[in-house]
C-alpha cells in the first residue's frame, strides 16, 4: 500500500508539473503572438503618416511660385495633421507604461467641448475611407470640462476612430455631451454612439485591456493594435473619470465618458 501511495503521489506531481509546463508554454506563445501582432500593426500605423507627410513635404519642395497658393496651404495642412496623428500614436505607446511613470502630469485647463469636438469630427469625416455621418449635440452649447486638452482630444479621437473603423459600408455616428447628476454630484457625460458591428457580450469585459482585440472576424481586416481603448481608460481614470460601454452585436456600440464637474 505504501509503494502504491508513493507512486500515486509521484504520478500526481509529474502530472501537475507537465500541465504547468504546457500552460506556461501556451501562455508564452500567445504573448509572443500578441507582441508580434503589435509590432507589425504599430509599424504599419507609424509608417502611414510618415509616408503621407513625406510626400507632402516633397510636393512643397517642388512648389513653384506660379502655382496656386491654396495648394501650398493644403500640403502644409496635411503635414500638420499627420504630425498630430503621429503625436497621438506616440502618446498611446507611452501610455503602456503610464501607470508606472511617476513623472506623468496632466495639464488641466477649462476646455470647451465644442472647440475640440467640431474640428475633430471634420477631420474624421475627411480622412474616412467610407461615407461617414457624424452628428454633434452639446447641451448647453458652451459646456466645458476640466481636462488636459491634448489627452482629451486623443481620447475622443480614439473613440471616433473606432466608431468609423468598426462600422462596415458606412458609418452613422452620434456624439453627444450633457450634464448629469448622480448622488448629488454633477458630471459631464460625453457619448460616442455608432451603428456598427457591435461587440459580443463575452468580449466586453476585455476591450479595455492592453493589446486586446475582439478575436473573430475583424481581427485582420480592420487595422489596429489593441491599445486605443486601453489608452482611453488609463487617461480618463487619470482625470478621475470613468468609461462605460454598452453594445449589441450587429446593432452598434456606445462609449460613455464621465468626468466630475468641478
Ligand atoms: P484596436 O486598435 O484593435 O481598434 P482598441 O483598443 O481601440 O484597439 O479596441 C479594442 C477592440 O475593441 C477592437 O479590436 C475591437 O474589436 C473592439 N472595439 C472597439 N471599439 C469598437 C466599436 N466602436 N465597435 C465595435 N468594436 C469595437
């Protein structure tokens, strides 16, 4: 009986070690795959604005005095937009280590929502590769939030990017801002709603995780690297705010940012 028990214990230990080894290898593999996906996608994301800005500077260098001056301005605008886009991407990459960055500081100021949303919506309409409709409703019209202008712009830009990306043939998006009250606190709520592909219920708890992308269907068709929503969540929490999402597959998604009114 003693030998049997000892053999059983040894077998159990061996079985457990084997299971642990396999689990570690599999986890490592998914991590490696995620890293490789990330490097491929981020390289693509960085290369595109660089190539566009490069082409625009090339055109500027070949610009002749006799050419139409509005053309020159358009090229300069393209350069500026692409640099802005690059700076947003760099912010997101940095956000990966943001939780640990002690030197990280927000530059808070009173920001009029209309001031950042109106141009942002125009940019998203212009750069979209499909028909896009974006409505904007701000009540009251001069509504402000205390926020870091750059990071708030990047957060909203990410939500708009996704709303366009995850809508199929055409995007129908509504942005709305309003004041709301809960437990005697006043909040500013910013909602970005789309009528796109939506998100399956089982994926919802993960979409704010670093590198997470909904695994089926859109993974390789729609470009991305799973950092946008992680950045938005990290940032809104740095502002003392929250982000929530409601979604129905095939019907659309709604992302709600909430900031305490000071
Ligand atoms: P990505 O770079 O993949 O877009 P995000 O962090 O911005 O990364 O989003 C994580 C995942 O959440 C996306 O890969 C996508 O599957 C899903 N997602 C985000 N926004 C939307 C949306 N508006 N509609 C449908 N799915 C979305």
